[in-house]
C-alpha cells in the first residue's frame, strides 16, 4: 500500500516543478504568504533552532524563507518529488546558501532536528 501511495503522489505531481511556485499562489488565492509568515513566526518562538526540517518542501519556498530568517541554522527540505528538489537545489546554487540542504530520503537525516 505504501509503495502505491508513493506512486500516486509521483503521478499526480509529475512535470509540475516549473509551475509549482505559481500554482501554489493561484490555488491558495495568494493567501500562501499569510501561512508562510505564520510558520516563520512560530519557528521564531523556538529557542535558537539549530536544525530545522521542512517536510513536503516542494521547490523550497518555505525552506528558503527559514534559511534566510535563521542564517546560523541548518535547514533541510524533504520532498518525495525529485523534480521539485531539482528546482530547489538550483535555487540554492543561485543563492549560494551553504546551510540549506534538500533530499527525498528522510533516512539520510542523521543529526538531531529540533524544529519541524
């Protein structure tokens, strides 16, 4: 069953990486900025987050915002869709953000994470 769920997710989101950021804005009627801002406010309540994990990070919209707000923290974005991670990694290279990482394999996260 789990493998079927992963395949379904991959099929639904296949070939949407280039349009993902725009589609998020449209499908939320541009309200995504409100909940993204709220996420940053909530993480700000954590006492000096050192490692932040962004689950289902997509192309890294929130992941980048977390990395910018908490530059001394390591931020890791995880998503099942490799296509989204390719776009996120490209943005990371363009912005030269060393403390930011993207993966689709949660098993590779060996260090303790104190904020999810």
